C-alpha cells in the first residue's frame, strides 16, 4: 500500500488501475468500519458513498477479469 499523501503530480498521473482500486478499497473499508463502529470513526464516507464505491469496484473487477 502506497502513501499517496507525499507523491508528485507525475506519480499520481501515472497511477495504475490496481493502485486506484487500493485507494477506493481503503475508503470502502473506512465506510464499513464507520457503520459498525460509529463512535470510533473520525472520518469515513457515508453509507451511500460506500455502497456506490462498492458497486463501482465490483463492476471494474468483473470487466478486468474478462480481459
């Protein structure tokens, strides 16, 4: 897992699909954790955003497996 906070614009522009999925998955995990433990979460996407990200990851995964 890469630390994207300290990367250059060039590195971000060259991000791979796998790296993007890792970032999105971290947000999904934070959202699911916030649902299970609302008092322990400082920042997390709301449930509708978490669900939307989950659906997108599912579709991307299906299409990349087909290749």
